[in-house]
C-alpha cells in the first residue's frame, strides 16, 4: 500500500483511494483479477472493487527516466526494489509504504525518505532534489500547494524555494488537470492556504491568471488587504459557512471582473463582467456545464441590494430573477462577501431577506411560466393567433401580473387579460 492511502491512515483521515505497488509485472497482475485493465505503459493495472465505482490501482515498482515534457517520464524501467520505486515519488509523506517484502515475515512500514518524520513535523518536502522533482512533473507545483492546504502542513523551505524557481513549467500542465486540482483546493479547510502559496511562488500567474490579476488591486474593505486578500477572506468565509464546491468557487471568483473594470476607484459592471470571465475560465478548465452556469449566475447577481421597503411582489421578482434553487447559495455568497469585507455576515439585512424569501416559497406562488394557469397553446386557441414570439411575450407579461398578485393565476383571469392586451 503506497501513496495517499497510507499517509491519510497515519493521519487518521478518511481514505479516498487505495494505491498498491508490487514487484509483479503488469501482465501478471492483470491475470490475477477478473475485470482488471492495464491502463498505460507506466505499469498501472486498474482492478474493480466489490462496491462500484471504487477501484484499486496496482502499479509495478519502477524507475523513471527523463521527463522531456515536464509531465510524464519518456520511459520507465520496472524493478523489484520498493525503495527505488518510492525514491521517484513526489513528496516524502507520499513515499511511505505498508506491506510485506519478500524477506519479511509480516507487514511493516517502509520509509526510505523519512516521510514519517515529516508527517510528525507537518511538512511537505520533496523527495530528493526538489527542483528536479518539480521540473520532472509540473503538476507537482499544484499538488504541493493543495496538500499543504488539505493537511494543514507547511511547505519545507527548500521545496518552497524550488517551486518559485520552476513556476514557469506550469504551462506544461493541461488546463483540465489544473481544473481537477482547483476542485480539490477549494474544498480544503481553509481553502486560502493553497492559493496564497500559488501566488507567493509565482505559480498562480501561469495556472490561473484571472486570479493573479487581483493582486495589488486596491480594495477599500479590510485595512491592509488588496482585492486578492478580500477574495481569499471571502472563500474562507464560504468554507466556514459550510459551503459546497459551487459556493466556494463562486466566492473565490466573485470579483474577478474588478481588475478589467477598475477606473477612478470604482468597478462599475464588475458583476456582469465577472460572470463572463468565470464562465470562460471554468470552461477552459473543463468544469461541468451545469456547474459553470450556476457559478456564473451567482457572480452575476452577487451585488443585489435589499431594502426593508421591498414589497412581497419585489421579493417574488427577486426569486424569479435568481431562481428558487439559487436563492440560498446567493444569500450565503453575500454573507461570505460581507465577512470577506470585514463586516458582519448579516450586513445588508441578509437574514431578513432570507426569512421573507422562505415565507414566499412556502406560499408556492407561481414564479415560472410552467406554473401559470395557461400556456402557449391556450393563448393560440383563445386569441386565434399563430405560434410566434408574440405568444412568448404575452406569457411573460402574464407571469409578471401573477408575481405581482398571485390570486390572478386562474385560467379565466389570465385569458381575459390576454384578450385585453391583444385588443389594444
């Protein structure tokens, strides 16, 4: 047993995946397990577990050779030495193995790079020469920052210095892999640790330039904080609020529209610009389309301004504009933004708005075209008009009437209103 499974077991953390290393050649491993699949030329065989979709990856002990593309070795040589296999790994805390070697009577820990000591010291340290480790595989730059945030470990000084020296190699990492690491970083508690490391080492500029552009942009929020500091406070606040990945991502990206809209100390239109930039960024990083749309919607609407004098209809129009499924995440985003600005979470009377929204939702007032008592076919039949954009316009106007006064949502009232509008 090698890698993160052993590390997390020792730290009493939940283990997500188990990886196994063996002296057996891939063909031998594949022959032993039904349904197994030889994944790649690096000696990895994937074996399905009894409870899908869990699986175990079994990799033959190997030595790596030159990494011409700063991501994967040009070639590998299989070996029967566990120590040689562990010596090629990224960080000492991931180079610990549990098992029985050929001469062992019982299983034991194998730790040729002193990873157990670094676990005790809570350090992320590269195996061997740190500059060489990062130059071999630039993805390790992101993994170092992510492990530091997830585990709450510091990065050992020489390893941190090597990250700065090799930061430019991040350009060799695919956008999809950067996206995969970003997903994991935002779920750390707190998330900001990973992003501070990336910014301080220069990795952020190459990996996520839209975030790096927030550095040194003045922000009149918390004394001493620039825009970047505000966003880090906001994403940490989202995590403290128990936010899921969507909320945390929206918190991290909510102000990326500010740098391109900054003029005379103002950020006019940064919410709509930020939504566009977030959509482009997350598309580039291969995020799921639904996630992209949800995050962009939250960013586009995060500057809402609630007032006590809002009528019930105004509250319903707010729900209609945002969508029932998005109002709670949006309120949580505002709370996180408040905290990131040095304000109480309830600044702007968020709690009052939430209470009023919940009260409206309990009434089940119609808020979508689907909930109207009439549809397009009814209008076509009643008014004798052909299906056209006019029908859609009439339905939208009718919905506005119903949101203003839910009691009007009857077939008779709506058809009468449609006839009146059509006659004028």
